[in-house]
C-alpha cells in the first residue's frame, strides 16, 4: 500500500489531454455504468448500461438499458430493462442477421427472478427474451452469463456463465460455471461443459473468442493451486464440447483473451497491481507488463490490437493524475508502455474506464467509463490516439549505474515548448534513485536533461522513471547495482 501512496503523491496533477472527447454523460434514466460499445457498418455505436433506466419496478439503481449513439454524441435509448426481461445487461454483439444479441446477469423470468437471460434486439429497438437461465441451485443449467455470447462460424452462439452447471458441493451450491451453446433457430441452449472444481478451473468470467484453429478460447478466474483457489486458467473447447486446459495463469484474469495474427493470445490479470500477459500456441505464459500504479492498476478488460500494431487498454484505477481515476494505455509486444490519458475523480470526462476499447471506422478509439461525467453515472468517450502527447520520450545514459554514482536523463517533447516553456513532471516508482519532481523545457526547445542520483544499496534494482504532462506520459528504466 505504501507504494500506491507514493505513486499518488508523485503523480498529483490536474489536466485533460485535448485528444479526449466526451460524447455522452449518462444521467440515470438513460442508463448508468455503461459496459462498452460496438460499431455497425453504418457508423452507429450500440451498447449496454448495467444500471439506470427503470428505478421504480427494478433495483434502486435501475436494471439497465440498451442504447445507440453516433460519433457526434446523438444518443437514443433503445430498451429499458424491467427484471422480467433480465437485468444488468453485459453488452452486445451483432449477429449475422443484423440483429443484436446479449445477455443479462440476472432476471429473465416472468416473475422478475431468474439466473439471467439471452436476448435479441433489432436496430429499431424491438426486444425479445430468447432464453432464461434457471441455474443457481437447480441442476444443470447455467447461471449468471458473464458477457455477450459470440456467434461462431457454425452460426450458433457460445458463451459462459459464472455459476450453475452440473457440479456443486456443500460449499458451492450455486455451481462452478458453464460453457453453453445457443442455437438461434431452435432457441435451444446446450451446456457443453460444466466446470467441476477439479483442476480445469472454475468461475469463467469473460466472453469467449473463436481462435484461428476454430476452437473457442476463454479464461476462468480461479481453479488451480492449493485448495483450487490459486491462479486462474485459460482453456479451449470445440463446438462439440471437447474441453482442454491450455494453461495455468499467474494471476486472476477477468478480461478473457484476444488473438493476434501470429497466433499468440494476450490478456490481462488483476491482483498485485495487475499485468498484461502473452500465451503462445503451446500454452507458454509470459508477462508483457506488470502494473505499478502510475501506468494503471488491476486492468480488468480485454486489450484492443489496433491497426497500427499496438495494444490499447484501460485500467479502472491508477494513472498519472489520480490513483482512483484510471487510465488509457498503449503497449507493444515487448512491453514498452505509454500512458495516453489519465482520468481523475473530479473531472467531467468520467473515471473508472470499464471496458475494452474499440477502434472506430474513423481510426480513433471509443470506450466508456463506469463512473463520473456530468451526472456521475458514467460516460461515452472518443480518444484520438494518433495525436502525439506532449512528451515523446525519456531516456537515461548510462542505463546501468553502480550505486552512489549518477546518470543523466533526457526528456524529448513531441513539438517545441510553447512561450513560457513547458513543465514536465518526473517520478520514480522505487526509492533507489533521486530525481527532480519536475523540470521546465524552455520555450522553443524540444529537449531537457536532468540528473539522476543513485543511493547506496545492497542488491541490484531496476527502477522505472516516468516523465509526463497533462496526464500523458512515457517511461524508461535504470538499473542500479551494488
């Protein structure tokens, strides 16, 4: 915890990058805590809000809504949930028929009860419950869908539930979760796999993807290690229900996986600050980035592999301005990371980004925050990642220093400093070095050097150094040896 407090103190500053555009601020009746976006061929964005809508016949915070908007922020509510048709929707996917499909975490029964539902809605807002889960304490259906289903190459939809299934014990009466198939023609749900607390993982917690090999891939939050409460797992399953454990992960994934053209899979873990990891086709696991607070904290959402080859993601906490705010980050496969935007709990741009980013038809990034905005119910935003931030790079020379000696850091700006100069803030995430808290790049200049003093230490340490302005920043490392 002390490291977190140091991070907050080091990176206290208020500013909003100009590449961020607020498109909509949720008010409650139109939704609250949106869960991300999809974009259709006509350029319209569609999404779901977990809360908001009807607060009279549903939860005090509402059962959620479905909505659409355009890139200018023209917003329309398509559906308001009332429990009997489900509540707390998890997002949308567009089917091959042009309609939208999704799931709700709970509800779906005429009484308002139930363990969640699969639904369909067309672009005009015509809504229909297609299947209501009965899981929970009743064998052997699923309970609590964890995200919108995907439509696989065979035309059926596939997804996971966080509870239910055929296996349960005295301590887990609600079951350990399932993988299911939904046939949109017959309306039949088939449970392909019930997680069994026996080494295959349990509590799947994210949507599936269909890999290049045709298998469906997903993750469980827990299920390995002593007493089966250790790190989560990655798995694959074919459309016939043949299940394979792919890897035991070093953490608890919440986001699921993405696959890149080279066949590798990438995902995020929470716990101990969180991480980004890579899995190769053989299930070999490696870390790409371990978060320290300044670059974000406990990412919980899928990465986006954008057209420029970079990975983009969000963290609901951490960042360079306010530890409670969260951030947008960019990462390459080698682990080089930049913070593109830092949220604050007092800013009108929202905070706590809570979904996978998408790349719009215009090339920019679009996403949502779960909290904040004008009405404090979350926001929809656009972020143009192609506009360079004020700080282009920070380097150190030498990069390996014997303790007690000095090194030199160099800040490079993306463009000449304005009249009056530009203040660039500096921070180090560990105590083995001493650097200025900020430096000023003089007007018209693009570079500024600073001195790095190292302390006497007994063991080698690699320290991250951040340079940032207006909530955008870059980092480098210096290694101090005894």
